[in-house]
């Protein structure tokens, strides 16, 4: 719960600090500008709010790790992926996107803090505890924080503790640890295909390289 709050607060703060002109820069998400990614975060925040008020009575079907599925790399042809840039453009000015994310995002953050981690909720046709759901989102927020600042060298990075937690989650998804010489950031970027490893990094990765990238969704 604490890591969820830290990762989400850091991400929303990073968005709030971005100069308006940088909203037109590319993000780390293929085909999306920074403004498109921020619009996606608004929808993510809405999903958190909806899930936290969708209780389930049945036993959990997934946990914080198995919540994530391995999918094909995005092509931009998925209807929702294609819709995001149009929605983002409709805001017109970055300040409205910032306002909406702050408004809905703050509510999602408060709801997470008030939620009972043992309660079971339903989302994506699966059931899991609130604690596992929020833990899963530490990976989501941390990866999108890295996406947000991919071409913004002066922007604040994710907190060290959430980078470490996100790496641990990705290693569980991979079924193997990443080599210690790789920093948490490099492990996340390379592990999810956001960056191609150098020849030196491929050598360090060894057999793990064959399992990468892990495209999660």
C-alpha cells in the first residue's frame, strides 16, 4: 500500500512539474507523446477507482504477479490505443490534462489509502485482493514514470524503492532474476523492451536475454 502511494504520488508530481511545451515531446510509449501518456494515466486512475468499489465474493484467481499477462508489442492499431491520442488532443491545453489527472488521480490515491488490503475486488474478469491489486500497480506506475521522462532529462526519476519493487515484480514475471550489474532502471527498460540492450548488457544478461522482452498488459 505504501509503495503504491509513493509511486503514484511521484508520478503525478512529475507530470505536474512538466513544462507545457514538453507535452508535445515523445514519451517512452511507442507512438505516444507525453500528453497521450498523461491521458492514459487519467484512464488508469479511473480504473483504480472503479476496481476499488467493485467487490467480489469468490476466491482470488490472480495475485500481484499473475495479474499481468504477456502480450504482443503494441502496434497502435488497438482501438483504445488509437483513441488515446485523440482524447489527449481534445484537451487542447496541457493545464487541463494536468488538472484532470490531479483531480482524478488524487481521488484514486485517497481511495487506495482507505481501502482494506484484504478485501477482494474484481477487474478484467479476474478476482484479487486489494493489496495484490495495488501492488501490481506499482509496476505500472513505475514503468510509466520511466516512459514519461524518457526524453525529459531534467525530470525527476521514480523513487529508488519503487524501482526496486517494480524490478522484483518483473523478475517474478520472468521467472528469473536479472543480473545484479544491471541497475533497476536498466533492468526495467531492457526487460520490457523499452530499450535495446548493448552488446555488453547482452553478455551480462546471458541466458536471460532469450526470455526478453516481456511485454505486459
